[in-house]
């Protein structure tokens, strides 16, 4: 790429010095150029901070060209402003930071009309109670009514309406987080009856921030369909920073942002390292079933493969090394016929998930209790139905708190008004990638949590399941509720080493 000299677009003035972070210019359906600039909502009012109106995205339009002498950029006004954050009673009192603006996402219930605004809440301060400068997203519709005004266009031509209206019955009044790694659990949340978003505080150390998307076949990330691959800036506890792993974005039926690690990362898998994890009880049960099938079939029929990647068999512990990919599936079964409720005294389900970065190999990993049969030092990737949270617990390695994100994106998901239903959320999957001291986890393609492990030990690499049992109504979890689970584990190659087939430098 050959870069030319900077090109002047328009004058930007404000009552105080701010970074003026822009979103990428785009051509909209009226063939005009648009651009957003990060500001706050007080330039036309109090001109002071704290700004009660919160941050703002100010819209500009050029009805001719992007730049050069024929461009005619004019200020339209604040497309969107808000002090709202995901944490109740927390607020933003300064400008938006490092915004991004995208649309036409895959699977959009509005047929491509929904648009998503990214903002790093409190990135330059002003996030009172939330969110340590990490990236939020707001889903909404940009008003399509044409407005004619001599103040915003040359000669009074028509432009798209400036207003961005959040879809308030989605997420947390239209807003959520792309990653929850900076949200800690409130001490004693379970004893206090706190659930979901109410069990979290938003003031822990910053990890995932400055999220932006890249396209592939289409550079206009607002108007035209195409891949939306999100990257962020990760800040380690030791002060170092790195680029995050790419995530493909789409929208769910409920307008939640859906995230998946880009499939290109599969190229880094070391296939010969593959292990399929299950519990000891489940392993014994399957072996008995296979033996019975062999006897019944007299070896006339081929048996189904143990998994999709060969016949390596089932194990209880994997040791993939410091770079690993894990995909785990968990299934909830209720035997008490209580309408599918998995919270409360009857049919309650304890925490379950994955133990990673284990420092020793346990002799038993049919763990029905997270604290039993696990390495003395490990990191737990946890599903907690009782708290309504996905959690990463690295406190045994010196992390200041457990970090978590809600499993249900709604303020109505409280201890009194909502339950996780086995009929609607009978299964969970965890997709995690471990890159030495950095863990990125996505639960059900929706709740993402990224953290660094401060006292990382490269010799601690064991992976196992916990909180799961066999399909036995008389097991340790009781007759009323049971969780089963399996995990696929791969070691991964280092991608950024020079002189490597997989190097980004080659």
C-alpha cells in the first residue's frame, strides 16, 4: 500500500480536548458518505464533565465524495448518545472511545437492517461503576425517514435520518459487552441471592478492549453483507498487550451478538495430539455398551467411531501443552419432572465445566464437586446455573477475582423472575483457546470471557472435566438433576514464530 499525504475532511471543534475517535466512513443506501466521531452529549448543553448525557456518536455527511475538493462534509448531529451501561446504577459521564459501526450481519432478524455500535466504556475515564474501558455493543435501527434540511447538506438535499434507536427489548436495554473478562463476581453473590448481571461488578482490570471488525469480500461494513471478523486489544495483568484471536460475528434471534472463533484457527491444530475426554463412569458405561453391542452383533457390523477424529479412544485427562484448543459439550437432564427448572432447592445443579492449566494429574476426574479430585492449582472454566453465569476462576494462580459473564442477556433474569430451563437451555458448550497465559472462552457462541493468568506456570497444562457424571439417576448429583459432558482437546502450533510453515512472517 502506498500512502499519500493527510487529507483534510472537515473542521471539528469541541468545548474540551477529546481524541475525536472516528468510525470508518461508509456509503449508505442514499449514496451519501457518512462518518461518526466519538464525542459526549454536552457540547450543546452544559459543556462540562461529568456529562449527564453520557457519550455520543456525532454524525457527518458528504453528499458528493469522501475527500478531495468535491467533498462537502457537514455536521448532521448526534446520531446516538447515552450514559447507559450494562451494570445497573453505573453510568458513563464522558465521551465514547474508539467506536466502530457495522451492519448487515449474518442471520439478522431484521433482514440486514440492524446496526451495531461499538464503544469502549470509560476508555478515557468517566465510566462510573463500569466497564474499565472494555468494549460494549448496542444493537439498533438507524432511522430511515428522509429529512430535508439546509443545515446538514449542500442546498438542502435529503439525507438519511440521523437517529439511531436501540432495540431496547434485547440484551440489557439494547446494550451488552463483546467480552466480560473485566467483570468480577460480587463477593458472596450466591448467599445474597444475586443472579446474572446483578452478581457482577464492572470495575476489574481491563482485558479485552478496542474491538473493531474487518471484512473480507466487502469493505463497506455497514451497508453490505459479508464477514464481520472482530479483533480486539488484549491487556495482560503484567502490562503487556497483544492482538486477540479473530471472531466471526452474527446476530441471534434475540439480537444478541453471536461470536465464533474464526475457522482459520483450525490450521494450527496438531491433529495427532487430539484427545476426547469423558468421565470415568461414562467411559465404563460406554465400554460396557460396546461390549454388549459386539456380543449382540457377533462382530458383523462396524462400531461407530469414538468421535469425529479417529479411534484414539476416551480419556479422563489431556495434556496438550501451553497452547491448546478445547471444545466441550454439557447436557442437563432433570429427573424430577418439575417443569424444567434447574434452580432452587429441587433439581438444583452444581457448577460444572473444565479444569485447565492443571498442575498435576488427578487419579479420578468424575468430579461431581469442583473442589474434589482436581489439581491443587488450576483454572476453572465454569457454567454456574445457580448464579446464571459463565465464570473463569484463576484465583489459584493469583488472579484478584473470578471473572464472569451472564448466561442470559436480560435484566429480567433475576432470582425471583427467571429460571434456566432444561427445555430451553438443556445444553451448553464451551469453546476455549489457551495461548500460554491468556485464555479466551466463548460459551454458547454468546458469552465471551478473556483473561490473563498472572502467575502462569508453563508446566501446568492438564485438562479435565468437573461437575459431570454418568447417566445414572443414583449418582452423586442425586435423582433430580444430572449433567453429562465430553470435551475435544487439541494441542496447537505457535503461529508467530519465524521460519515456521505457519508463521505470519513467511
